[in-house]
């Protein structure tokens, strides 16, 4: 191994260490890695300035910004809070129905919202309801964290890691759904059942819900209806991408501009609420991975990985699923998606790329709720519980997270084998 390759590996490991230990914020860790990559890459003539500018995929940044703006406008309208409160109202005070309702709502909301935003909205609704009914909030909060992480696995915009993988693999919005929607639906049912059996004895007794009208949570009715229209338009255009001749980022930005124009809000206020932490983390980490790729390390790793499994479709798919799933339990799934994407892109020649890419999508998503360190949504959920005066230990969450993640990855393995005929 050449000295410059060792330097870049050390920079990558340092960035992962800083990200995992939270010594500095995720965005700062990624930018430190990007800065070191730029310095050593340019001074060692590993790459030129013009090539370095191409390390960041501007299409992904535009896609993220567009979706974030549309979602922020919709959130301001009260659309997502309305859905959460309505789902709780449907339970009529039955703890079992309430539990299932919260699980389904958590997963459904996260299909369109970023996971941290979905956690904030669901946590607010759960804290209110569990207080009013004097239920133990722990089962509801833990289950919501796990379902928010699971939600959106089957859509291109369901998570940041999905956007990264979808753009790198060239998978359309409709193809994404076609590959993974059935698996997602089955995983929702399986996970809710497992969580219900785990927490059944702690859900509480049936109580009468206080009278409240979810519609009262909507302050701007006009913006509410406009937000629904814009979301439906964006999803419809994503579904029609194959016939439009433009990329997903163009649709997202177009709908974002429309949302800003129709919202009547100060754009500066909307821009303040965007998840810039994620944007800068992705940009910095993309630059880091781009520099790492320029040393041929990722290509060599890809070659070794796929030589190990030979031309076995089953071996390549299962290796990708479990390696990315286990890695995502300890490191941000965004980092895992950015790292694995170029490896798989170089190594799937001669194999069914759809199966391997689908495995990466499932692995990065399903491994993200194994421990309290797996992702931001878990830490935010634990923080919300702490604000309610309840301390959730590492062991208590991991006991549930590990079981559900292993079951999810196990079912995903079975699904991929059946869906892509991997036993042949």
C-alpha cells in the first residue's frame, strides 16, 4: 500500500471516529475530513483542483434542498401534526390501537419528513397523549424511534441514504418503489408485531381520551391545502420522471420554488429551519470519499470484496446487506451509503445490480436503530424522554433495537432471495 493511500485511510478513520464519538458535530467532523483530504491530495498531486470540485455531487445537494424546503412549508401548515393527532384520536383510548396507530403514523410521516423532524413531531404528540392518559411513555417512544427509522425505506426521498444510493445507482422513483415497496409493507407489519409483543404488558389500561379536534392544530387552512397539493404534485412528478427527461433534483427544486411562492412566508425564515447540518455533513463526506476514491483504494476494495464472493449473486447481495446493516448500527447510515456506493458501483459488473443496490438500501436503513448511537433520531427520542423526566439506558434500548434489527435484516435476506431469484 502506498504512503498516500495510508494517509487517506487515516483521514477517513479519523472522520468516522469524530462522527461516532460526537467529539465535534457531524458536519464539523466531515468538513475536517474534507479539509485534510484537500490539503494532502493537492500537495501530493493526487488530484487537481478542477477534479476536486467534482467530488461533490451537486444533484444530490439540490435534491436534498428541494425536498427540505417543500417539507418545511408543509410542516408550517400543520399538515404532519394534524396527521399525528388524528391517528391518536382514532385509537379512542385503547392502548393497543393507540400503540399501532403511533407506529404506523411514525413510519408514514418519516416517508416525507427527515427522521429528526418526524421524531420531533411524533414526540410532541406522544408526550401530550401519554401524560393525559398516564401511560408509560417508554414503549411508545422506543417503538416510534424504530418505526421512524424504518419508514420511507421504499421511496427515493424516504431518507438521505436512499437519495444518495438512488442517484449513484441511477434508480428511478418508480423503480425504487417496485424493488422495495412489498418488503417495506411486510417489515412494517413484522416490526409492529414484534414491538407489540415486547411491550404488551406495559401499554396500560383503556381510558377515555379528552375531547379535542385535530383540525384546531391547523392555524393556516389555506396553506394546509396548498401544502397537500404541492406534496401530491411532487410525488406525481417523481412517478413520471421516466417520461419527463429531467432529474429528480429538477423536480424537487421546481416544487420548492412553487412552495416558497405559495406559502406567503418569509423565505429567510424557512431557510433558517432547513437541516444545514445534514447538508454540510454530506458535502464534506462526499469530498472525503471522492478523495479516497482517487487513490484507487475503493476500487481495490471493491475488487477484493466481489472476488471473495466470486460471481455469486447471492453472496454479493447478502454480503452487502449485512455488512452495511452492521456498519450502520455504529456509524451514520449517510456515511455508510456514501462509502459503499462507489464500492458497489465498481464491483457489480456481471451481476444483477438491482439486487445489490436494493441490499444496500435495506442495510443502511435497517441497521440505523440498533443502539442509541446508531443515528440522530434515536438520540433525539432518548432526549425527548429525558425532558419528560425518564432516563432510558443504553441496555434497555439496545435490547429492543438489536432484536428488531436482526429480525428485519433476516426478513430482508429472505425477501431479496425471493424477489431477485437469488437461489438460481
